[in-house]
C-alpha cells in the first residue's frame, strides 16, 4: 500500500512557512485588497508590487504569517513561492506577533561602540521583555536586536515601529519615547 496515513504525516518535519505562528486574521480586508490592486496597477509587472503589498498585509495581520503571504499571492495573482521568498528574505517583515510598540535596537559596530548593548538592556528592563520573540503581558511591547538601522554616525539607534530614533539615544530620551507610546501619542504597530 502506497498511501500515507495522517500519523505518518504528522511525524514529518514542517516546511519553513508552516513553522510560523498562525495569525488571528486569516484574510485581507476588502479595503486592503483594493489598495493592493491599485498599487499593482502602478507597476508593469504585478511581481514588482510584492514588497509594498507585504507591508499592507503586515499592517492588516499584525505580522507576516503564512496566511498573509498566501493572501498577498492571491491578491496579486502571483506564485505563493515568490511571496514567501521575498517575505523570508527581508528583515523588515515580522514573521511573529509583535507588541503594539515593536522596538528594534541596533547593536552593529558603530552603535555598539556608543553603548547600544547597554541601551538594549535598558529597553528590555523598562519594557519587561527578556528575550526575542516575547510580547509583554499587556501586549504593548516587543524588543528585537537588529544589525543596522542606517544611522551609523549617530548611534546608538533604536526604531519604534517604523520611526527611527538616533542622535545618541540615552535613558532620558528612551523614557520620553516609551511614555509617548503609553500615552497614545504614538501610532501602534498594526493600526
């Protein structure tokens, strides 16, 4: 007999995309589909719209789950493998849930020489995050150590959601940024 049972399949390792967390959102909204379609019309080839379409999906889903990648492929009518390849290559797409305020701290050499590791430790302490991939119990914070935020001349540097804070971020500046997030003066990740 050549058929495989479900118990045999479950013993097989999962493909990379299948190891990603499942999103609570499973489809793109009609507004997002319209936005992606209008965006794709600006390009000579729909494949070229993959990057901005993934940003739209990340905004809708909160992170780029396998479901989000499949939704983008369907919306653009392009191969799922292409979308997965793009999403998995670029670090600007979060593949796991993040807090309302996702903080990335650059620890590349320029920032490291200006105290980035101490800043990363301070961010973790002030947000209650101890490891990458963790979201604070109140859902506000997630923290990630990154290689470069393109501000080598003015580090240490951090990014909150999509905004960069450089110019030698210190504890007082960090406190100001975190308070702005807490008080609603800052746009949350998926909104």
